[in-house]
């Protein structure tokens, strides 16, 4: 009876997800390329490891080496900055791997895990730096996008660790487990990395991290920046744009991202996303008291999803929207 290897099943799942991304979300660019690469790698692993196709065996390490730098480029384009010409330098790693395939295949045992470990660590490390390190993330989405990218980084590191497990199995004279180990670890990595690119939180970037205020106290420059921001918030109400990012605020105020983030943090004790979302919740509360339903109040205050709206409403008011409305109606005249 014909059967499909695990990587092939993963590849088919990722292929369906890729079609969904193109047809339904109309999302392309680095995230779609990362998903397509993960799907292709699943097919290549199946052809190489389970069907013994020579060309796939040669191609497998090269395509594997493309995944970590592609994940990094997608992360940069989504959360940090626009793509630039120097991003092409990330092809150096895969080119070195391609050379090793021809000249020194034993070197692949070090090169490929190093790429996965290095890029996975860089993604996680960047996420931990603070809100000003991720200026392109949407302020509406909370900490979810940062968490998604940390999981992707962790999946890359797990893939690097799997090579150590395979080597250990060989040392313990359990080499017969190698195909299973490759199938399970590679499929897990591909599914996690590929599927998480579909997260709605990554569609336009995400949000600043939840950080504590720096020890330095606010100074006159911070006060001046906040005064300018409050005027902008009152007159232009930028927080009503659900796709608002730190970069957009920075450009409108003509203040560097790091300086703006620090000023908000030191003056209010909150990060940028919480500051913006608090303004949105205030608008939503007024809308609810005016008789609008929860969905209308949510969309009119700058939120795209009910999960983000409910989370932030609970954080700001201590109650769900329906409970808060019931309480305030009771307390009203």
C-alpha cells in the first residue's frame, strides 16, 4: 500500500498554506518566500531521504541553508526596516554550503547547524532588545508578533540541536534511527516556521515589547517630545489607524524612534503600544456608552481583531467590554 513520508506530508500542508496566503490574504514578499522555501524543503527531504533521488540529495543541504537567512530577512522586513541591497549578503552562507557540497561534505555537519543556530539566536536576541528595536511592528497587536518571531527563532535553534542528536545516535550505534530523526525534526521545524508566517499579527508588522522603564528619569527633552505627541494625538488622532507603527509616529513627529520610545517610556511608565492602545480604549469606552455595539466600538477605535481589543480593554479597565459597560450603566444616572 503506497504511503507518504512525514516530510512529504509537511510539504503538502505547507503548500496548501502557501496557496491560502496568495489567494486569500494576497500577501507576498519575504514571508511568502519563507513559506514557499519551507514547503519546497519538505519535498526535497522526501525525495532525498526516502526515495533516494541523487539530485535531491545534492540539493537538500543547499536549500536547507537558505531557510535561516530567509527567516532573518523576513523578520527584518516585517519588524525592523525595509529591505536593502546589503540583504543580498545573506546569500554568502548558502553559497559556502554549496561549495562544501562539492569540495568537503563533512563540513556540512558544522556549517548548516551554525546557520540555524546563529540566525535563530539573532532573531530572539533582537526581540529581547526593546520596543525601539522593532519599529515596524503594528502597535495594535500587542506582544503577539514578538512572541511569534521568538518561536520561529527557537524552531531554528531546535533544528540546529537536532544535528547533535543525530550525531549522538550514530555514536551510540543507533544510525538506523537517522531517517526518523531527520524526518521528525525537519518536519517540525518546517511546519512551525512555515505555519507561523501566516500569523495575522505579522501581516503589517507587530508591536513593541512589554518592557519596564529605564532607570534614567525623564528630562526636559522627553517632556517636550511628549507635549508634541499629545498635540498630535489630540488633533490628528493617529491611534485610530489600526496599522499604526512606531516608525510612522517617529516620522510624523520628526523624532528618532529610539528617542520617542524612550520619552514615552520614561514619562508614562508604559511602552509605546500600551500608550497608544490606552487611547484607543478610551475612544471605545465613549462609543460603548453612546450606544454602539462592541464590534463597532472596536473597529472605530483602531483595533482590527476582537482578541487584541478584548485583551487591551481588560488590561486598561480591568473588565471585559460587556462587563465594563454593564458596570458603568449601573453607575450612571
